[in-house]
């Protein structure tokens, strides 16, 4: 539990928010679209706290917010079309999904292990001030508990996150109030993944809203090896990913902390894949709280 503090936008609030971001804590803050729950996108444990605070039932990838195009190009790869769109609509309510640079520094939990990354340069003064003072890219989903309405005021944020986050920066009502338009520019043509206030011509019709997983199975969140779940003792030739009392070759969390397990899941799967073992075994994980998301992800990976 946190005692959630709400302060109006200003130098004092931004300085306090930057200290919390540096300490790996999430901060709710106004953007022009909806209030976001911002966290250091390079810190996996911090990102796991966002999923936990929202009780988000699955690891949908998050949007990474940056100050400008130069910062965006340090994280994603822009072709001519993507760069043109960015230059004409940023800062603003456009999110571009582009291939992720291997040296992006972004925690793999942010992109749910995908080879792509969603990037946005916001226009609103509050999140821009925080980006500038914090000096790190900020992953920020909408600042509401999973399944609830998106927040367009600090009071909305408090409705579902009071006591679950340390701090909210109140900067009045969001001018747009609808999440950004999400466009994928990861291959030939543009695809509209989420419609928004900003309409872009030439983007293919809306898909079913599901996350695109380019090249799926092998190179992305599903490992290339067969997987065995609820495996608490290793068999010969297996690489065991442990949890709690089950030690394993590597552990999601030796202390049985589900937030830590979430922050380490994709890293552990990568290690298992790179090992000499022929099969990956994963210890039984609790199904409550963020454990539900972990089990969901593991089932998909094992499918
Ligand atoms: O307006 C907004 O975009 C707000 C404010 C806070 O900036 N943020 C927001 O974030 O709505 P979030 O995390 O709730 O929305 C992320 C959307 C989801 O639809 C997700 O599936 C998609 O972006 N997305 C993120 N990364 C993706 C990726 N690598 N590939 C495909 N879709 C992605
Ligand atoms: Mg949302």
C-alpha cells in the first residue's frame, strides 16, 4: 500500500516525480491523450510495478514515451515512411510501432519480448517536463486499473489507483481524452492497430486490436525449444527455470516475489533458449495476482 500524494503540476511536483522515477517507482501524470502511469522503461523491476499496480492480466506491450525524434531513433528503427509520419505529427497523439534496436536499452517486459517497440513523443507540458528532468524513456500505459475506463483527470486516476501508486501529478483535464492512434510501420505498408483522434491516410483498416507479433514463435516471446510447465523437478537434458523453493538452473524469483518474476520472465526464457539443454522446464507459479499474467504468457510460450 502507498499513501497516494496528488500535487498540481509545477517544478516541485516534477522534481519529486523525477526522484520517484529514479527510484523505480511509477508516477501518474497528465498527457494530452489520457493520464499515463509512467515508469523508467529501462528498469525491468520498475516496469513490473506498473503491471502490478494496474493488475494488468496480461503482458500487453507498453508505449515508450520520449522527448524527441533523436531519442526515438536511439530505440527504434525508422524507415522513410515512419520518419515522415513522426516528423509531421510529433509531438502529438501518434504512436509508431517500429522495429526495436538491439541496443535500445528498453526492458524486454516493456515490449513483451517482441522485436518491435511502440514510441510516442507527447506534446503535453507535464509529461514533457518529466521526460526532460528524469532523462530516461518513460513507459506509460493509461493510469487506471486494468479493465476500467481510461483516466482523463487526476480524480479518475484516484478512483482505481489510490493506495496502489505513490504519486499523481494533476494538470487538469486531458485535452484529447482518447488514447493515441497506434500505427505499425514494421514492414511493407502501414497498419492501424488502434484508432485515435489523429487519422492517418494510407493505413490499412483496423485489425482485431490484438498485438502484432512479427515473426512470432521462434525469435520472439516463445522460445525455440519445447517447454514443460508445472515442472518442479528437472529431468535429464532439461533447463529448469525455478521459482521460490524450486531452485532451478536460474530462478524467476528466489524469494517467490511475483513482480520480480514478471520482470525476469523473458530474460530467463532467453537464457534457457541459449543453453545447451534440449527442453525448457518451468516451475509451478501461483495463479493469483500477477501470477495469472505469468501463467498466461507461459501457456502461450509453451503452445
Ligand atoms: O495515449 C496513449 O497512448 C496513452 C498515453 C498515456 O500516452 N498510453 C497508452 O498506452 O494507451 P497503453 O500501454 O495502454 O497502450 C499500448 C497500445 C496497446 O494497444 C498495445 O497493444 C500497443 O499499444 N502496442 C504497444 N507496443 C506494441 C508493439 N510492440 N506492437 C504492437 N502493438 C503495440
Ligand atoms: Mg489502457
